[in-house]
């Protein structure tokens, strides 16, 4: 078991990164976290406000800044890389920042991990596997071929490939996790669930793309955080781990549940067009904590059956 004392969390002021910072501070009292975040439109220091100053330090900067990395990486045991341009819609409007942060930024961090001998964990997405037909019961596995659809997912796929190469070529102690759609606190309003909630609060119509039948596996950020911690501390370098929750729902079902929580019982039809509506129709639920190609996984002992009740999300419901 790897027991880090000082970790860098990139993107720790964003949605999932900030949830991970809260998780580490609460669950692992011996660990100090340095958050490296550029504070783009998606980053908000308020997401980590109030955490003890002796446990969490915020460094405002760009993961592409190699000089900055050379200054801050020494003295840390691990980098957990969450920072990314993360929104599919934005990647269609302007792919350039996605190339820079997601690909070039990962390259800069891998080089820093190599140079300073630091453990590296790479947070990625199930979107690298593309999508399935709506009625396809298949699950993504570590062996599923990469088939990204959007500029966003293609840059995440590219960054995953860099991580694999830096492990095999240079021996960087790197792991990758590919997780499904997260819900939870601190999510930016551009994303599906907060967008519907804020629209309802503002009295605006729900904004459903296309027919609303696209399927996602939804996982609470808390479950994602505990899985990443398990992989960071117990995962094996060079391996890829899939994180999912057996929480598949289509968009219209999620919207109905939100409407119900607001005491409204009907879905207002929307014809909002987005190229995303015809992409990523169905992203499969995934197996949980399974190891990849290089023989038996350290997680085989805790491999879960696929029933919802047995997964780490048991008891949680989609908001
Ligand atoms: P987010 O957009 O909410 O947060 C991204 C954070 O990264 C922000 O704080 C932003 O300021 C920071 N950032 C962006 N560019 C940077 C740069 N060049 N240097 C330093 N910081 C920078 O994203 P999120 O939804 O929390 O996603 C976090 C990670 O998890 C991403 O790598 C994403 O691909 C992955 N992921 C997300 C989901 C999901 O459902 N949202 C699912 C699976 C994987
Ligand atoms: O207003 C909306 N209406 C709508 O119907 C929005 C914002 C989205 N949608 C649809 C599009 C998708 O089918 O909802 C679904 C989910 O959309 P997003 O919340 O934008 O997420 P998605 O495109 O699935 O990507 C998310 O999960 C995988 C994250 O943004 C990625 O960072 C992660 O890799």
C-alpha cells in the first residue's frame, strides 16, 4: 500500500476535484493537499473554502506551466490529475483549449512526474469508449477499444495514451481511471443536472437535448473520490481501472425525477438542438474497480457483481 503524505490535486477548485479535496481532508487526516488550479470559468476557490489552511494550499496556475511544476512538484509524493476542459458543448464551439489543457497539460505533468519521481494518477472518462446502441446491454471493460466522439473525449483519449506510454517507456508510476457521469455538490451549471435545477428555480423551461433518451451511468462524486483514493494507494502502476455505479438512467428519467422533487409532475417538452444530442447516445454502466491487461488485479478480491445493491453507490439515488 502506497501511503502519500503530500499530494498535488490539479483542478481541485472544479467540480470533481474539489469533492476529492474535501474527501481527502475528511477521511485521511495525515495528508496535505496542494491544489493546482488555473481558475478558469469552471474553477471556483469557494468550492474548497473553509478547509483547514494547514491541510490545503491553493496554488493558482496552469498545468501547462513547466517552470511552475518544477517549483511545486518536488516534495510531493503524488499528483492526482483532475484539471481539464470538461464540457462537450464547449469543445464543439472551440476545441483549442481542450487540446492545450487536456493533452499538453497532461504531457507537462507526466514529464514533471518522471523528472521528480512522483506517483501519478490520471482521472479520465468513460467517454473515451464512445457509445453503444440504446438497447445494447454491453458494458465497457478495460479492453474496450477507444472510440471517442467529441473533441473533448478525443483529447481525453489522447491524454490516456500519453499516460500509458510514459509508464511503459519511462517507468512513470502511473494509473488511469475512467469514470462515468458524476453528480454531487459544486457542479458547474453548464452540466445537465445543475442546468435543469437552476432552470426550474429561475422559472425557465427544462432544456432537454433531442428526444431525451440518451443514457448515462450516474455516480455520486463521493463514490468516485473513494475509488480514486483506493486506486492511488492500492492500484498497480500501468493499470487502468473503470469506475461506475450501475446507475444507468436516460436523460428524460433524470429530468422527471428533478421535476418530481420540485413538486411538478410533467415534463415540458423541449426541442433544444445540440450536436451532442445525436452523439454519445448510450454510455454503458461499467464494472467497478476492475484491473487491466497485466494479470490479476489487486482489486480482484473486491470485484463487485453488477447488481446495483452491491456497488459502492448502493443506497444513493440520482437527485
Ligand atoms: P470542471 O470543469 O468542473 O473542473 C475543471 C477544473 O480544472 C477547474 O477548476 C478549472 O479551473 C481547472 N483547470 C482547467 N484548465 C486548467 C489548466 N490549464 N491548469 C490548471 N487548472 C485548470 O471538471 P470536472 O467535471 O470536475 O472534471 C474533472 C475531471 O474528471 C476531468 O479530467 C474530467 O475529464 C473527468 N471526468 C469528469 C466526469 C464528469 O461527469 N464531470 C466524469 C468522468 C471523468
Ligand atoms: O442542458 C442540457 N440538456 C441536455 O439534454 C445539457 C447541458 C445536457 N443535456 C444532455 C446531453 C447529454 O446526453 O444530457 C446529457 C449529459 O450532458 P452533460 O451533463 O453535458 O454531460 P456529458 O456530455 O455526458 O459529459 C459528462 O460526463 C462525462 C462530463 O461533462 C464529462 O466531463 C465527462 O467526461
